[in-house]
């Protein structure tokens, strides 16, 4: 650590731990104690409350200030029917007594105003009326303006920079993590408060035993019975555009329901509303369902900004979600969804590879047609009370996806077709019971997956490797894959005063089978391109977790021990491997004050790479890449340490977080990328230890100014990383550096106009060995004006600018959108006329940098288009 940073850290630590304590007694002229007296501590030169105390029957008070930042303080005392008095102090003291004189006080009429943000215990409540503006329709529009909370473009909600672990509506989990559906469609008028539940433990039986540092979000509705939702229909031109959304919602004490049918071709990706976003549900889903895949087409690089400007789509979404509260603690939930999404993408790219043997250039013009069809059905039975927990969740997923890619490279035309049908099934059962003075948990997860991939490429590729230097017309790669897995354990939990102990014993079994074959013009390419592999893994584990909680200090120590038995069979060999892993994890948390909290996590982990990435013979991954991964499993050791500080002051609506993260990884295998003169790639795996190291610094400040009705935010991210690469049989070291600065303001003070501005500056640097460093700099400006010229009338103007420093590209892209809305208030009907892409930007150009190559790409955008939409909210 640099000396300057170390001195700064010491300075901050001294400030945080400086304390001021004042105690005494409040009496009247007769020496009798006064109850109900307000004792307030303020700076001597400011009318600001730093600490306060309300005396009880004994008249005693005690004020404690953990952050002593002033030279002089004033202690103020007020009580009904007594005269105001105060005194000054500059150090901690006891027996600081006050005698109050009786005085009749004339009370004035006061009007109470609901504060924008309030805190009670671990719950922070945001009052929706303080953040809602005339133009806001969904609750997501309002949450975006709340300090300390942000919504990413994916719909994921972060609190203090970390994802929430649950999303509730009136304390119920209707959507199982797919909360963007509710967030984007629930009317803001129906919501009273948005609550953040800090240190939230979703399982009530474990609330006092298992420490949680994550937060959940809960929507509090205005009425006990709420019918809400929206219905909208829109038509437009250039080309013919349409949009439909019918989303009814019902929220009652004993049941909740959200159904939705959405369809459009205007560039809105509504399938994101079906993504699992909450951390708790995402972890469970990752364990049950896998994401294996081998084959792909050469895809068009897509811009990282508002999809409505570039997404050429035709999408349909249908979903039904229903939760029945069978009794006080027992819920039955059904979640069904179906999506059918067609997308067309057109663009071109120039990729320059920086290789030890010399640079290569690859120019591609691409057109992709992507068809995604998915269906999922899930039923969940959940009993979640303080003395009983039971969950059984059964789910089926099916996907029938097809991609067609046309590509022009130099004067060569290449046609690619990929089909990927698959089905998955999973069941999860979990029960927690009290036996004597301890809790016993039993959990079992079973899943099965059946998966096929078929890639056709024309004309044939890799002639020298595949077809003895002879041209051929078609290459056809097929992969068949199946997977069965189960994980089971029993856990014993017991609390002993401030300590809780959890001991888990269990086993898991995994069996995977993969067959692949490559055909050239309907004939097998030969034995070097045939794989028939069975991987199996049996593991048993003993995990121990110790948690200690006392006062403001919390710590968790995990000591998992895992024994793995692995076996791989293919056409010619049968290999067996045994590995013992011990992966300790230490979590520390200390609450310095009501506002400040420090957290630290330290993890050491040993793991094995994916079994499905081992295949002795070649597989054609795409038209330009063929891979042979005949190596042992990648044995990986990693270390991760992080320290994080959080400050939250709901009274002042101020939220701050900053932290540092260090990670180190050592791999036993290294990918050897062999680049041909035409930039096609043959990948092989070699046994060679290699390392990667990274450092991350991040900080975010968020402040809501109630008098200005405005929110200001600034965020800084800095990363340094170093990793090893193996290119054309040469070992190189790559250093990368990323800097990202974001800032934004939402100004809502004026009754006739509000505006918001967001700015982002991104700098990426990369350096290989002795070569000079390369860098790219991108900037984004987003400005939005909201005008209210008269009652029922609303005008919105968005202006976006994207700037890069690459002179070979179109350096700037400017976009504008204009919308006019007329509202029938009594019937809650909106009529909107919208013009997108006012300047008719036809292409978007940008560059990106990786460890050893730079890409410049151009993407075809949607043209200027005009749309009329009618929306009814209820």
C-alpha cells in the first residue's frame, strides 16, 4: 500500500474511533427529576442534531457521539412547561446536570410532513410520494431516483452497490427472483413505500443463527386489496411497428397474482423480465440448472446502450404467476412462462490481433437471424415460520433455439446454421426441524438435462486439418449431451449464547455423457473428430460453520472439507482421479456506529474446471475456431480478499460505500491459441501453471436533497489485472487497467420541468510484455428533460451522445427521442406520440480492447420511427 493511502487510512480510523460521552440528570427547582425532557447535542455554531435523548422517570440522560469532529458542542434541553436552557462543552463528562425553571408555553399549530427516508431497526423505508413525479408510471421509474438504490439495465436492483437477495410484495415472494416483471409493470400509484430490509435472512428459523449481510426489497402497497397493472397498445411506422402489453395484477392477504402477455417489434427486449435477478434465487437456480455449450455462430457485436435504438426484434411473452397463502405460514406458488423471440442483427467488425509472431487482421461483415423459444413451469410449496421450514420446488425448462448467420470475409461468403434444442428437469426439497435444542436441516436436489447442438457451415472450413487440404462444400458438427446430478446433505445447527455452530454432512453425484462427430459433405471426417466421453464425479463433504455475534461485531468462519472421486471414460482410455479440497472462508463485520459499518471477506478455494470441457478429439466450435481439449482437469487455486465500508444516514438521505478487492488465481492448464494467417484458430490445452492477479477499488456516493427534490450520485471503479497467455506457442504476460467514472443528477424542484443527466467515462489500457501499451477511451452523455406545460400534458426529450477517441471510427454518435403524452386523469388513460432516433443515425461505431486484440465494430441501428401508444393503468 502506498504511504499516502496508509496515512489516509490511519486518519480516517482516528476520526471514526474518536468518541464523546455526556451524561447527567434533569431536575426542576425542587430537585425532582423531570421525565420526557428532550436533550439534544449540536455543534456550537450549527443548528444540527448529532445525538438526542428523552429522559425517563429518573431524569437521567446519556449522549454518546462516536464521531467527534467539532471543537465545541452545545447541549440543549427542552421540556413541556419548562423554559429552554443550554450549555457548551468540549470534552466527555459525567454529572452534567440541568435545573429547569417552570414556564407556561403556548403551543403553535404544526403540520407534520412525511420524511422521504426513514429507518427503524434494520428496515429503511422510502416514501414513494416524495420521489414520484407526474411522468412516472411503474414503481421502477420511482425506485431509480431513490438514494442508495440503483437499477441496472438488466433490471437487477442494487442496494449500496450489492444485489438484493429477495424481492417481496407485501412480504410475499411471488416471482421467485424474476422481479423485473413486477417492477416494470406495477403502477407507482398503488405503492405506499419501498422498504430495504438490511441483513435479511429469508429463512425465518435461521434468523438468529445464520448471519446475512445482504438486503432484501419489500413493496408496501397502499391498500389491503390491490388490483393493479397496465394495458397498452401501440402502432407506428418506419417500418410498421406494434406493441401490446396486458399485465393484470392482484394482491390480497391470502393470494397474489401477476399475469402478462407482451408483444412488440419496436426494439424492447421484454424477455429480460423473465431473468432471475435476486441473489438467493440465482444461486439456487445455478445449482440446479447448468449452462453447458460448445457450438456457436460468429455473432454481431452489439452496443452497450439503450436496446430500443438497435434491437431489430419480433417478440412474444406470456407468463402467469400465482401464489396462494394456504395458512399463516404455508404458501403454494405456480410460475409459468413462454417466450418466442426473433432478432435480426447486421454489422461489421475489424479485429486486430497482437501476436508475438506478428499482427493479424480479420474483417467480417455479418448478418444474424436469431430465433429463441423457451418454456418453463415451476411449482413451489413453502412453509416458512419461526418454528418450521419446508420447501419443495419442481421445475421443467425447455428451449428450442435456432440461429442463422451470414458472413462475408474478404471475398468469401460463409453460411452458418445452429440448432440447440434442450430440456431440463429439477426438483429441490428442503426441510428444517427442531430436535431438542438444535435445528436439523435436510436438503436434496436432483436434476437432469438432455441437450443437442447441430452446426452447419458452408463452404467447408479448416481444409488442411479436416479434409487433407481438399476443398469441400459443407461441414456439419453435432454434439449430444446428457447430464444427471444430485446433491444431498443433513445439517445440524445449534446456538450457544453468542455463538452458533453448523455442521453439514452430505454427498453428491454427477454423471455426464457427450458424443460428438464432424461430417464433411455427409461423410465422417474421421476418428480425430469423434468423441464419446463419460464423465462421472462422486463427492462427499463435511462442512463446519461457526458464527459469533456480540454487540456490533459479527464473524463467520467456514471450514468445508470435500473429497472428490472422478472418472473419465472415452474410446481409448479410462482415467480415475481423487482430490481432497479444504476451502476456508472468513467473514468479519463491525458496526462502528449507527451510520458506519466495516466488512471483510477472505476466501481460499481449490476447484476443478468443467468436466464437459475435456474432449480428446477435435470439435468445430464455430466457422473460425476448432478445439481439442485433451488435457487433465484444470486444477485451480484461488484467493480472494475484500474490505468494504458502508455509510448510511436515512435522516439526511445520504449513502456511501467504498471498498477494495484482491484476487489471485493459479491454473494448472493453459490454453494454447494457434492463429493461422487467415486468423482462424486451433486451440489446444497444455499442462503449464499460470497465474492471474487483480486489484479492484470502487466507491459510490448518493445524496438526496429534500429541499431541491433532487438526487446526486457519483461512482468510481478502478481495476488492475495481470494474466498469462499462450499464443502461437509463445508465453506472454498481459497487464490490463480499467477506469470507469460515472456521475448523475436528477433535479425535480420545478413544477413545470425536471431533468436528469448521466455521464460515464471509460478508459481501458492493455500492455503485452515489452510492447507499448494500447488504450481506448469512451464517453457517454445522457440528458433527459421532462416538461409539464399544462395539466394533463407532458413532453419528454432525451439526448444521448457517445464519443470515442479512435480516429478510424465515426467518433461521435448523437441520438434524440421526443415524446408527447396527454392523460385522461379520471380514467387513467395515456395517449403517447413518440419519435425515436430523431437524427436518423444509421450506424453506431465503437472499439473495444481485450488482452491481445482490439476490435472496431459497426452496428446497423433502427431508423427514425414514430409510434402512437394508448396506455391504461389500473
